[in-house]
């Protein structure tokens, strides 16, 4: 299944990925690789799959120009330094859901909002 999804991402033939597609945290880095220059994906929901590290996903957001909604809720994310830094350069993401994680450095995210004009919805409840 993951190879099918990545192939569709590579060919810009998919607009939504939901963690219900049997995606687990092992495949997040693989999906991230194809997000760099994908122009079709609008929604990426990777909630409830116990993600801990989102560094590669965060890096892809610096270059991606199509993703509008990213849901990383109900995972085990602690550090969002790279996410905050790369969101400064992203101009497409409108909705970001990070609720119910273990984020310790939320202040970094607020700092990036000074440079990001596209993000209109940010959900952060139930973090440290």
C-alpha cells in the first residue's frame, strides 16, 4: 500500500492521504521524501500513529506548495523546532493540527507565525 501511495505522490495523482490507509510511523519519512515537489496533495492526516520525529516531514514543508491541511494530532511528537523553522518558508499550509502530543517547545511555533501568512488555523490543545 505504501508503495502505491508514494507512486501516486510522485506522479501528482493524489490529493489526500489519511492515516486510515494503513500508514504507520515507519512510513512517514518515505512519504515526506515525495512531498518536496508534489503539487497535488492538499490534505495529509497522520494522526494516531505514534509519530515521534517529524524532522523530514518538516523539511519537506519548506518546499511543498500544495499542502493545505496537515493533521499530526494524537501522536508522540515532542520537538517541533524544525517544523517551526520550515513553516517560515511555506506559503500553502492553512490548517495545522498538533493537539494531544507531547510538544515541549510550542513557543518556537508562535515565533514562526510572524513570517507565515498562510496559516489560519492552528490547533495545539493538550500538549505539555
